[in-house]
C-alpha cells in the first residue's frame, strides 16, 4: 500500500471503491472538508446575541416591553451581566443576573446585594432601597437613564417607581 492509497482510504466513505468516484470526486470532498472547516472557524468568532448587546442597549433589547425596560447590572457603568425585571420589587431575593452583558461577570449570581448600577427605560423614576419592603437608604434613577448606585451599591434589596 502506497502513501497515496492510504490518503484515499481516509477520505472516501466506508465500503466505496475509489474507482467508483474517480479523482475529481476525491478533490471535491477535500474542498468540502476545507469549506466546512473554514465556516466553523468563522462562526466561532461571531459573538452571541447576549454578548453583542450589553449595557442599556442589552437591557432594552431583552425586555418584553422595551419602553419599560429596567435592569440591575453586576458591575458599575452598566457593565457585566444584567437582570431585567418589573420596577416594583418588594424583595430582590430570588432574582439572578441572567443575561451576559459586556462581560460574563456576575452571570448566575443573586441580584440582591450584588448590583452596582441600574438602567431605567421607564417614563418615571425608580428608587432602589437598601432594605426589603422599600425601607432604608435609597438611590433614585431618573426616567430613561442609567447610573451607578451609591447609597445601595452592592446592598440593595427592593425597588419602587417614584
């Protein structure tokens, strides 16, 4: 067996004699394999939708009602993973950062006591509270804006529209 015969055995289907396909078929199979490999390489560098839209744009794009989008972000400056929810939350317990934003930082972590910034796309302001049931120090987020949390930075437990 020569090295050329061995090469042909590797690229032809099992049980098929090389003479049935001839040399052009073998070349087209090599071309198809090369095209498949190149396509896989290109697709692996295209970002997923979750990574493509981070920050305020990601929050709005993933909201059921974009004009009412409201998101907590794991990192400051609307970065890292985020969680979208209704503005009125007596307790943030049970909510998790479920969308990868600018990075995967915080993905799967609890929102309560882990949020550093907030984006509010509602027509009214929203207040973030230190304690559950809308008590304690708070941060106010104006309508259609985002900001870093100060009084409730990584110590947030509830939210309420103004």
